[in-house]
């Protein structure tokens, strides 16, 4: 399965394996660190949550 999500910057939709859910990744467009969301029912695109400020230096 894959998780389809969008960064809060709204630049584009990303797809990653659902095994990445809960992990922190950097948006290639805006460089913000986001948390990969859990897969949604029906494969809908969800908005990723930015990681908190404690992730500086990631």
C-alpha cells in the first residue's frame, strides 16, 4: 500500500510506502520537515503535519 499526502505548502502530492507512516521527511519543495501521515481510507490525499520545532538540525 501507499500513503498519498501533500505538504502544508501545497506544492505537490507525494506517494510513499505506508511503512513510512509516522516518519519524518523533508519536503523537497519547501524544505519543511513533515510527518508522513497514516494511509487514509480509500487512498485519499491527506495533508501532512509539520514536525515540531524540536526537529531543528534534522
